[in-house]
C-alpha cells in the first residue's frame, strides 16, 4: 500500500514539474518576441511551412465538413419546413466551433508533430547544445520564431477553412437541395454577428499557441535516441489534440457566460 502511494506521489510530482517547465518555456518563448534579435527570415520560413504547407489539408477539411453539415442539417430541418435556412446552421456552426477546432486538429497532426520531430532530432543529436555553445539562444531562435509563425498563420488557415466550408455547404444546398444562391448567402451572413467573428478568431490564436508550444516542449525534452523522437512526436500530437478540445469547451463556456 505504501509503495503504491509513493508511486502515485512520484507520478503527480512528475506531472507538476512538467507543467511548471512547460509554463516557464511558454513565458520565455513569448517574451522573446519582444527583444532582439528578431530572426525575421526564420520566422517567414516557418510561416511558409505552417501556412502554405497546410492549405491543401484545411481546404479538404473545410469543403467536406461544409458538405456533410449541410446534408445532415437539411435532414434535421426538413420536418419543420426550414431546409432553405440550412445556411444559417452551416455558417454559425463553422465559424463558431467546427472551423477553428477542425483546422487546429489538422494543423496539430501536420505541424505540431513536425515541430516535435524536428526539435527532438536536434536535441538527441546535440544540435541545441551546439547553439548554446555558439552563444545563440535556442529558445529565441528555434521556438519563438515558430510561435510567431503559428500565431499568425493558424487564424489565417482557420478563415480559409471557414470560407471553404461555407462554399462546400453552398454546393450541396444549391445543386442538391435547389436553394437559391442569393438566399443561401444572405442567411449565411445574417446568422453571424460581430462577436462571432471575434471569438472565431480568438480561438485559433489559442489553438496555434497550444500546437506550437506543446510540439516545442515535447521536442526539446526528448531523450532516448531515435525511440525518444518517435515517442515525442506521438506525444505532441495526442496532447495538442486533447488540449485543443478541452480549451475549446472552456472558451465556449466563457463566451456564453459573458453573453457573447
């Protein structure tokens, strides 16, 4: 019994230490954005990798999400004779919830795991130690640049996902449900208020922060050689996905509480 209690205490202490280290890394990386050197070229490079490299996957995610949502929404609205207003359901659901969450999950799978893999490889091959020996701040050069790129590009990718999802919904609504084009888009935009757009962009900022920092933390804390690299990559993706879903719930709860 005492041995089991000791193991539980050690496990909890390990988790607490990991959370503390993660929080410290987040603060240092965020603070690095406000001091020199800026590493502009590296930041632009990561923006290209995160943003341009992820366009195809978010476009696919968006268009099929919009199509499926329109089909299912029409089935639910048909008993009430409200099928022509399905665009309100699509636009509100996509902008408020599905667009930010699905885009973030796709980015976590592609970008978050990639960040973890890159930094984990650098860690086990002692490249990060080499940067320190040269007098370069590895957090500033490797993490802050990726963080800035994520905070910029994840909201952009979310906007693309939202737009493509609404377009996918339009294709089904117009060609399958025979809904007029003007009617569809009129009610689609009528369902959105200014605050919908605000927290539809606030969520991607939080998700971008989570994806980047979880991937970076998993990467730079890697040990155990190539096996550790694989473990860190998987850990980053799973942890990012869970935190995205959990944070989405609490943010939605706060927005509802504040009357947004």
